[in-house]
C-alpha cells in the first residue's frame, strides 16, 4: 500500500504558473509588484489593517520583537513569556534581540495557559508570545486580556493559523502584532515566506525599512512608481535586515489565498473524521478545541502513551506521523527552563500529529486511524 505522509502540500499548478508567468513577463521577481498585490489581497481577505510580506515567518517574529523593542524602549535582558511547545524559531528570535525567554505552561489545548502566564509576569516582562498550535486558539482571549491589564505586548505566532476565524474576525487582528508563515509545508504553502501584521500603521511603515536594510524607499516604487526625476536616490535611516519577500513567492501565495477557506474546510472535515474514529477510545486523548471558532487545522494532534514506540509501529504500516513539538526546555540551550512546565513536558512525550493534508481521502483517514489503534499497546 502507498505510504501516507504527515504533510503533502497541494499547489494549483496552472493557476500558480500563470501568476509566476506574470512576474517573468513583467521582468519583476523581487520586492514590490506581486508582494504588494498579495499584501492587499491578504488585508482584504483577513481584515488586518497592515501587512508586510517577508521571506519567512521567523523573520516576521524577529522584526516583531525588534520594532516593539525600539518603540517601547525595552532593554537587553527584559523578559518575553513564551511556550515550550513550539518550533524553536519562536524562541530563537527572543534571543536574537537579547531578551530572556521565560517559559510558561500550556493547558489542555496545548496553547499557553493564562494562569501560568500571569504567574510568570515580573517587572521585566515586556511581551507574551502566544502560539496557536495547529490552528488552535486555546485561551487566546484570556491571555490577551492578561497582557492588556498588565500593560504587556501581545505577539501572536500565527504560523499555523492562516484562515483561523473567531466569529467574523480573523485571529490576530486584535494582537499588537501577528506573524504568519507560508513555509513549504504550512497550510498556505509557498516555498518560504511569511507575513508580519502590526496593529499600528507607524510600525507597519517602519517594518518595511527594517526588512530592507533600513532603506527608506523600495526599488519598485522608485522604478515603476511616481518617483520623480531623482528616482535612483534613497536614504538609509538605520541598520536593517534582508528579510523582505519576493514576487515569485507572493505569486504562489496569491493562489493559495484564493483557495485557503475551501482548503481549511476540507482540513476541518478530515479532523472530524479522525475524531469520529477515536471517540470513546480511552487510550487516545483528543486535544481540546474551544467552541465557536474556525480552525485552520494545520495539524491534527492526539495524545497517546508510549508515543515513540507507537510511531515506529505506524511507520511499519506505512503511516508517517510527526511530533509538534519536543518540549523546548529539553534542548540544551533552554535547559534552564527544564521542569518549569510539567504539562508541556508530559504532553510533549505523548503528542503525535497524524497525517493532515488535502490529498487524504475518507479511506486514508480510516487507514491511519486503524494503524494508530493497532499500534497502541
Ligand atoms: C514554521 C513556524 C515558524 C517559522 O516560520 P518560517 O516561515 O519557517 O520561518 C514559527 N513558529 C511556528 C510555530 C512554526 O511552525
């Protein structure tokens, strides 16, 4: 039987090639053109007032901290509360800016627990970075309220959350900054790209400079826009990074965005199928999903005992699940946090991400579910 893999991104090939052809015919593959078109399409679709397209989600998270640090006069050694259950990018960027990652524990949604967050707040806490694991909102609103009431910034790592809606609002529109990833295997895949969405317009203006080496006007505006006679001239206000996105990635993302809601609907249906296969089986713990929100369902996760052995057995049956994530405090570089988040630690030993992608059929889901059930001790 065909192996079933964790992820298998689907691209609308002809539609995508048409968008890329547009870039090639115009002779414009860099910053500007499609990146601007995608930013506009993204803002229209999600309701974010600001959005800047970048070359990765990691770059977006870094810039989020960089700009909030500049704006708020935060100091080296100040603290950012974060989760141990995430891709290391979330926590690396805290160190890029010489802040201290302070780990808070998760709740049954595997997202940050507002009580644990409140406990970890100190006079040096400047921000909380909330990760919507797999598209789950967890206690998003309560964590946001803790931040608001304590005067702390709320950063959303929305790498898994493109097309996650709370009522009629896209998740993150009430955050100080939300960062998305359009990495090759995310639910809106390109090859590598990301988006940073600041709530404040002045920070959006600033981030365009920070993502392009501090340069105050992009080449597209100077070349094709209404740049006047001195179109070659630009100024550099401060140091910056080479983090902006390009038009080829934006072309791929534009097509992905057109299909995003339909794709996420399919993902939610796959999740319901999985749920129905496991209902009533006490050996499998489903991850709690709050009511009344539409998840992107980037991941479908369950918790089982003897996870490592279960995965080996599933591999033998041709099923290749994943783990999101190892407890970051188990890594040598974050060892100082070991033992501080028991819930995340025990979840990290038991979680398993089952195959979740648009090529899966009802039959595939049954086969994966059966393989998991057969692999349990
Ligand atoms: C993928 C991911 C990132 C980083 O995104 P890139 O686009 O790969 O840089 C950050 N946080 C989480 C939770 C992720 O899954």
